[in-house]
C-alpha cells in the first residue's frame, strides 16, 4: 500500500454504557481502514422496504466482516508490538493531543465509561506506556501522558495495522467500493448521532507518519 489515509473519530458525547470490547475494537480499527475523508451526507427521504431477512443478513454480514478485521488485528498486535486495539487507540489519541489528555476527555473519545477508561489506563501504566499526573491549573483534573516506551509501542503498531488493511481488505475491495462502503457506514454512524468531528485522511496520515 503506497499510503495509508485514515479516519479517526471524536464522539459528540460520552456513552453511558461501557462499550463492549468487540464493538470498541472495531471502532479503533476503523481509524486505519477508511480510505479518505467523506463528509456527512443527508438522510434519505425514502427508505427501501426490503424483507426483514435481507436486512438482517446485511447486518450479520457486516458484523462478521468486522469480526474478521478485529480478530486479525488483535492477533497481529498481540504477537507483534504486544498491545491490544484499545491500548493502541489510547496511544494514538495521546499522540494527536500532543502527548497528554485529560482523563475525562480520553474516556469520551474512546467511547468508554469513566470506570472502563480508568481500568484501561491503569493497565497501561503498569506496562510503562502512560503516566497519570495532576493538573497544576485544576486540582480536580487528572491528566494522562504518554511515555517514551508508549511512543515506541505506538510506532510499532502502525505497520501492523497497515498489514491488516493490505491482507484483509485490499485483495477483495476496490478503491471505489471502499469509498461507497465508507459513505454508507458514515450515514449509519451520523444518523445514530455517534460521531461528529472528523480529521481528514491526509491530516491523519501526516500525524501517523510523524512518529515513524
């Protein structure tokens, strides 16, 4: 793959329920799998009335494809740099934020409950990838900062994720098909009010390459 233009997401509000692992991992992987920035599209004025069986089959196929991507990425990250998709996403978010974020902002961005984000960060502190600090300007605020070891782990994740795209998507999906798929999934995501702010693919690619 000549270049890796991807699309991270920022939620407009935190989820009140802990995001299931597979669902969150799929969200993380989307950062690497979408080929270019696609703006929000208006909702369709009419809906096709396909039989329930066909609509359910579409959902089942989407879930199975996401599972293939997720399992492949998890296995390769585990055997390579030794981190999970959720841990990679924390390091990615910290990188985009300049190396540190407020704990509340990190949890919101990850679509995690505060407790779930705290447990994830605690695990990463134990591995030496991040540190927790108080904010001198606001003692009620907790900051999470990436360490040098964490930066190395993030660097190691980039080629692994690119290999997933190369092996799982590229042989079966054309560029045109991927753009169409992105448009469809963006409509579903936006229609459910999940994400609003986006970073263009080229800007994201620059951020990723800056740590290579």
